């Protein structure tokens, strides 16, 4: 078996993060959204007993974090809040009309941008408008993303009163040199205060997002960040590789690439962070995610009920996700649709009383089978491959699985495939073995996806 360092070097190649399959770059513009909307109505009635997931994208930020790959609009003008809320609520009304009844919401997530750009009063206006036309499932799970610099106790108390029990803070790195480089000046005291306020307000799960591979990041600086983070004992940690894609994100062109850690240094940052989390009691539960044993995400991993969608890993497995807001993505199990990415186009469609999309995808039976295997690997570290699908997967998958087994990353005893302990550090690569779009005849992925490590 190869040494871990050799494996990290071998598998450090561009691969998707698999929040969907097929992944977004392979989707196409809809000629007509009618088919998707008909399916959305049909699939709702097959999903409503479980309830649905709703993601609301709130795109505004007061300043530009130059590492960020999210869809955002930079402004200090808070007058934009009400217009955007009215647009999202109109979109929701169009879905309610399409479905023909009040949807049952089980999972709700506010993402961004910066949701806490909005005032607590405006967030309450948005959510009460949503809830007025919905039924809330008794086993609801509500969470939001907050910026430590502007998430106030009032934000936390208002959202908790409306049913939110989970908050995720973008911490990234506490080193002032790194923070200046990525234009995210965020004193650790703000992170501490936001965390303590969340717990005082009744939140049962606090997540921190951390990134390795940022400009000027060093092992010593990262070690200090992790010591500070661990002192606050967040219930979950998402530890992401910085995705340097300047051909997609213009702000990343502000970096001099010589200021980024080398591939070898980036791997050292990854291993140091991972080892520090393990020593602090965090378990590696899947692609980029770690949790303490008391957290529901850890329990879902142990119980094989973990799920993954465009909101990342979740404890609530719904088959139906509606995305509201600019660039938001909906997933109804057999088809995807993404809203317009430009705010003006998003508004324009709603002014015509229409649900419009920039692009989407209808899954074939082969896509559906592969999607299931990828989800199994990402969420359960194992999958059972049906005999009738062996030929469907193709020679390229079998060859790649043989190679992964030779490297000690998977054990294959048909029909069972299990990810090894070492292989859990290469989940993206193992999922990639099943990806039919990885064939040489498909689009080149070197400029489409970030590297695995």
C-alpha cells in the first residue's frame, strides 16, 4: 500500500464536490420550463409526507471576501433588503400556486452572501411571509449562515424564536495576515462573542467553516487558529480546501499565486488541521466535515441516515428541495433547476409572474443509479452495486475501482463496496470513479473543478 503522502499527491486532481449528480457544469438552459414545473408538482405529492427542504439565497455582502466563490452582490445600501424579500416571497407564492396547497417544510436553510446583512426585523418579515403559506413539519430542522462580525444577539434571538436551532459561522482563518489578504478582517473576539451569544440564545448546534490553502497561510498560523477554534468547542466544523478558480471568480485574480501555499504545503495544512481536530474529539464524518459525538450530524453518520444536497451534509433526508432567490438551485430527485444568477434577470422573471431558470437537468435512469451510488459513498462510506448496473457503470469505473482498491482506499467484494479508513480522506475521488462524465469524451474538468486536496 502506498504511503499517505504519496496517495495525497496522486489523488490531488480536479474533481467535483458532488452536491449533485450530474454536477452543475453539465446542465443546460431550459428551452421550456413547463416540463420541470410539471415534474415539480408531481414529485411534491410523493414527498410531502416527509416534508420538503427549502433553501433561501440571500446574496448581499457589505464587503468582498476575495477568496469567495459564492454568488453575491456587494453593497452597503441596505435599502435593497425589502425589494429582495418581496421578490423571494413572490417566488414562494408562485410555487405554492404551482403545487396547489401549502407545502410542508421540514428543513430550512438561509445561505448567502451574508444572511445577517439583513436586519432581524426584515428576516422576520421574510420568514413569517414564508410560513404564512406553509405547514411546518413537527420534526423541523432550521439553520442559517452568519458572519461573526455582524451577527447580533437580536439576529440570533429573532431566528431562534422562529424555529432556528443551528448556525454556521464563516471563520476561515484567524491569522491577521491571511485575513488582510482575503479582505475578511474578523477579530477572534467577534467569533467568541457570536458563538457564546448563539448558545445563550438556545442554539443546539454551532458550526465553523475553516479553509486551508489560503494566501499567506502557514502551519504555525493555522495551528493558532485551530487552538482558538477548539477552545470554543463548535459542535461541527467544515474544513474546506480553498478552491482557487480565478477563471470563474474575478476577485481571486487579486492574489499573487506565489502567495498561495504550494501543493505540498497545502497537504501539510490539511493533515495538521485534521489531526488537531481528531485529538480534540472530532470525528471525520464525510467530505470536509467533522463533528463532536453529541451532535446530530455525528449521530446521523453513525446511524447511516446522513444525507447530502446543495446545503451540504444534513440530518434530514427529504427527497425534495426548493431553492428560492437569485442563483438558488432546486432538486426534485429526478431533475434540477437553477434560478437566474444575475439579480436583474431574477427580478425580471418574477415581474412577469413567471418561474424562470438559467439552466437545469433531467436525470436519465443511468444518472439516477449513479447518483444513488455517489450519495451512498459520500454519506455512508459504502454502497451495494446492483448486478444489472455493473455493465451500466462501464469499464472506466471498474478500472478506477481496481486502482482505488490497489491503493487501499476501497474494499470491493461484489456487490459490496466499502471505503477504508484511509479512503475516507479521498471521498471525492472515490465518488469520481462512478462519474460517467469523467470519460475522455466528456468536457475537460481541469478548469471546471477545484482540486481534491
